[in-house]
């Protein structure tokens, strides 16, 4: 029996780095909640580069922009706060590894660092969270 399991595992094909990146992007973009709370989000962009940089930019109707970026090599874990219907994905880094920038903010532009990126999502099953976590760890190890 053990030999059969070993043989089966030897034929397991893992997704490539580019396939993993594409899956993460599609997963998050397809579930992104562009209307959380009362914010006036006009447009948003999310990307994960082949060099391992996760980036999200939010454009608000008043002209304000928020930009978050970190290298996946600094990924620590992710947590989800909410229900299957909607909530927030907290993507956490090892330390203050997330670049946070605001532009055209009436309160003043800010350049700072954070230890997490918050991504509002809809329709999130627990299995999806496990797959996202595993995919981020897979990219981190490459």
C-alpha cells in the first residue's frame, strides 16, 4: 500500500509559479468587494508580479488614492474576518514590510509601513482560504 502511495505522489504535478500567481490574482480580483462600508471607491487595481510583489491600489471618487505593496518573500500568514458572504482578508507580513502610500488625501499624503494589507472580499469559502494560504507559502518558498 505504501508503495502505491509513493508512486501516486511521484506523479503529482504542482502548478508553476506563473500559474500560482495567476490563480491568486484571479481569485482575489473575482471576489474583491469594491463597496465595503460607505467608501466611495471608484476603481481599484490588484497585481502580483513574477518577481513576487503584491500590489493593490485604490482610487476614490474624491481623488484620493491608497497604494499597498510588499514582497511575498515577507509573507507571514493570512486571516479572514467575516462570513462566507463577505469580510476582510488580512494578509500579514513578517514585520512592517508593507509600503503604504496615500495621494491626494485631504488629511495629507502619507508614506508609512505596515505589517498587513486588508483586502475586502465577497463569497469566501473556508477551502478557498486554505488554498490562498498554501499558494502564498508556495510563492514565498520559491
